[in-house]
C-alpha cells in the first residue's frame, strides 16, 4: 500500500492511543505551553501581589464538588500566591462544602510555606443564611467567635488587633455561586475593600455590571483563568497541565486532519497520473 494510502488508513485504536498519550504527558508533567494571559487575570494577580506582607485577606469558598474542577485549581494557585507573599488568610466556607477545601489547603499547601494555623491562617465555621451571613460580617465578632473546630478566635495571634472586616485588605471569593454580589452589596460600600471574584464561567454575566463599575476590581474565570494565574504566580499545577493537555489534543487532531488531506492530495495525483498513462 502506498504511503499516502497508509496515512489515510490509520486505525481508530491508534488514534485513541495517541490522544491518550497526548493528554497524559502534560497532566503528569505540565509543559508550560504558551497561554494567552487575559488582562482580567493579570489585574487580579497584580492587586494581590501589591498587598504588603502581613496584610489580611478574606477568602470566601462558595463552591462544591460539582464545579471543583475549575474552582479548586483557582483556590490552590491563589492560596500559594497569598502564602508566598506572607499574607495572612481567613478562609470562610460560604457553602457547607467549603470547609473541606479549606482543610485541603491546610493539609496540602500551608506546610509548604511554613504557615502556622491560628497565626498565619484560620478557617472560620460555615454560617447558614448565605446573604444574611455576609451582611452580618459588619459585626464580625458577633457572627464569629470560634473557628471551625470551636476554638476561640480572640486567642489566636492572627486576630490580635483585628477589629473586623475594615481590617481586611482584599476579599477573594472563589465560587460557583453568587456570593461576590453580596460582598459588593454589604461590605464594599462600607469599607471600600477591593474584591477579586474567582469562579466558573457562568459567574461572569452575574458580576459583569459590578466589574464595569469597579466595585469588583477583577476576575479569574474558569480553568483557563486558573492556568493563567498559575503562570503569573509561578506555581504551575493541575490547571496548567489541563490546558497543556487540551492544547496537545488540539494539535494532534490538526496534525491528523493535515495528514489525511496530504494523503488524499497525493492519492488523487497518483490516480490522475495513472489515468493519463493508461489513456496514452
């Protein structure tokens, strides 16, 4: 069989194996392929990067396993940036499931930076009520007097000198919900605290008007946003690997289409030449 026929007859099994390999390599070891960094993600990174060491950031966790493929990489990348800047972090589970993601940060990230619980970061308990709970944050110590484990927060070094939300340098919701709107509604007008909203793609139309009015300073959206943030913060992780895998898959598909067309071109040319010869 001529070579141009062989490349048009690649088996489905071979194509699937090639796709699996193309996906697996960057997922195991991110390649750092070129990625367009959006201005929104750059602005979010720059805002957090500008905070002085020792500043307190408030990270609201408003997602669950249904959307953690997008939100968890965002949270990891941003938490690593917080900790590399020596920022103090208050984790607040806006959703009930949020607490387990804060515990994951405690178990898998905080130790890499020598962060001590109660001194450098803390996990607050979930409070029912959603919007009402965020409104209640204006009276912080009435709403929160213990951490997630029931320990008094007033005894923790991170809260020494902390009066309430007025002492928060930035609010960073990572969410598949609408909690950024509630921080805009109740906290930002009172304390003018900058908000960086991170989450799934459907979040953007919800918060778009607040981004336009600058009440939300910037956004990190979707898995691509997480990968962009990983690159900016120099903490390549699962999002970078996933975007590399997507790029590798696209490149392989384009290559296969190109090979098929090249084979078809030479096949037709050979058939035309054979027809001319037989007629002659």
